[in-house]
C-alpha cells in the first residue's frame, strides 16, 4: 500500500513541475517603459499634457525675478531682434566668408577675451588656471599670430571662461535680481556689474591696441558682436515650450552657480 502512495505522490509532483515549467516559458508582460506593468498600480491624470506638466513643475524653477514684467518685454524684444536682425546677419556672414576666415576671427576675439579671463583668475586666486591662461596668451599672440590661430589648445591649454561676475560670486556677492539685458540676454545685477568692469578693464589695458582702434572703427565692435552670436548655439524657440522664459532663467542661474563653484 505504501508503494502505491509513494508512486501517486511522485506523479503529482511531476505534474506540478511540468505546470510550473510551462508557465516559465510564457512571455513576460512588459510595459512600454520597460518595467513590468508599473502603471497598473498608479493613478494618474490621462488628460495631462506637456503644458500642464510643465506648469505643475514651475515651482522648482523659481528664481528671484522682481522685474519679471519688464524682463519678459525685453526677452520678447531680444527674440524678435534675433529673428529679424541678428540671425540673418550671422547667416549672411557665414555665407560670404569661408570657414577658415570665420575661425580666425573667432580665435582673434577669443584671444582678446583671455585678458579679462587672466585678471579674474588672478583675483580668484586660481593659480593653475592663471598659469594656463598666461600660457595661452603668450603662445597664441606669438605663434598664433596675434591670436588668429589657436595652437595653445592643441598644446593642452584649453580656453577658460572667467569674468568679474564670477569673481564677485567667488567672494560671496549674491546674484541679486534676475535681469534680461537688451541684446546681451540673461543676467543679474551682479553679473551686469561684472560686464561693465570687464569692459572697462579691457579698454584700459588696450591689448594689441584693439580698443583704441575700435573707438575710431565701430565696425570692429559690430564684427565682434556678430562673431559672438555666431559662436553661440542657443536659438530662441528651440525648447518648443510656452515656458521658455522660465527655463532659460533657471538654467542661467544654475549654470552661473556651477561656474562660480568650479
């Protein structure tokens, strides 16, 4: 009798094992996001669209902006100026000049910009960065023929970006109210002061006699502005969002914090 009971138990175990193996070979149901049906236990608003989602997330993008009404008007002006004037000029500049010439112009103005970069690196007590920027100025101004070429980068001396706004932030000066400057774009009270100081310093130093010559030839300033826009990849409307103003404001503010901290 015991033998029959053992045989019956063995048959039942075998059947159960086969049933489990058959289930193991069934395809696993996976949600569209790659996880096993995660939405079955979640409650969400099926009518939520991108605008509603962004609007509900704007609290995370808050920036001190007491001049928001004015700033939005300036932002709109910059948008239209960029669309109707700046970008058409940049596109024409790109069309009529060969790439090597545009690169030379960019290198030349970047070399001029290394002068305030060096001053602000020294003011922030960044010894290594100051040495690198000094090396860039020496190499690019001599071997690079007044900065038309950039052999310093190939020699392992990358271009750094330091301005007086970062210097003030380095010493604990808060950014203050957010400001949108005509043409220049996003800024704040601290960084706007930094722009003025950097411009004054560059004018007083008069590196390569460019500032003095530019006072009699405003077309040099115009070329510098076009080159600056040519090197800037940002395009208004590229975020495809009704909250572009808030996003740009937040990104600018956070990026400045990172630049000051590095």
